[in-house]
C-alpha cells in the first residue's frame, strides 16, 4: 500500500492506523446495502413541483435495474459525464434512470434538465445546503456526480460510484 519506509516506530503506528481507518471508511461506503430511514423519508421535488419520498421513488422502480445519478447543472464533472450517461442509457435501455439534482433553485434545475436533454425520472433536492444538506448527509454524499445502482429487487449493488467508474457501473448492470 505504501511505497516508502517508515523508520520511526511512533510514525509507523500512526501511518498504519491511518491506513486502517481509510480502508475501513472506504469499504463501509462501498458495501452499504440499504438506505437509511432518513434518506427513505426525505421528500424530493418533482418536475411539476409536487413531492415524492425517496422510498416512493425506489418503489416505483422495483422490478427493474436502476441507476441513480446525483448531479447538478453547475457541476463541471457532472456535465463532462453526461455523454457517458447517455451512452450507458443507449446500451442499457431496459434499465431505469433516476436523476436527483443538487441545483440551487428549481428554475436552475429545470434549465439544466432541458439543456442536457435528460431522459429518466427527474427530482430536485430543495435544500439550501445542497450536497451538505439532510438528503446529502443521509446518503453519505461527498462528491457529484455520484451513481448508485440497484438490482431488480431494489438491493444496492453499487452504493458509490463516480464519473470515472462507468466500467464498474456497466459490469454491475450486465451481471445477472
């Protein structure tokens, strides 16, 4: 894991402890297999300014594989990943796609959806704290775009993938 030699015993212990903590946190996020009660109860805004709980959104897609993308129109990495998302959709037409926006306002979100011609189920997180708000915290959101993949039974197959991990997402979607 480390490419250097640590001679000081105290420093070696610190480095080892840090490595263990980092790998534990990374694995814990990767292997999460269910959403928290807080995230399931969170109400997202629909395109017609209605409300839908995250749980009701998930239920709507049960029986299908689902890719959830958390994104924002102001996010350059999200915009750069849009062509890959569209390729993913074209290659996997039987998969449902849910886009959850962290845009600052409803109008900015609607503009971004139109500009990028998103196809799928569209929702907006109405929280001034955006990524750092209640919904973001409830799904351990630390970066966007963020992808979550669910199987047909609604089980989490991938809890955290970012824009550089489309091969990982494709593999998960093609696994029976």
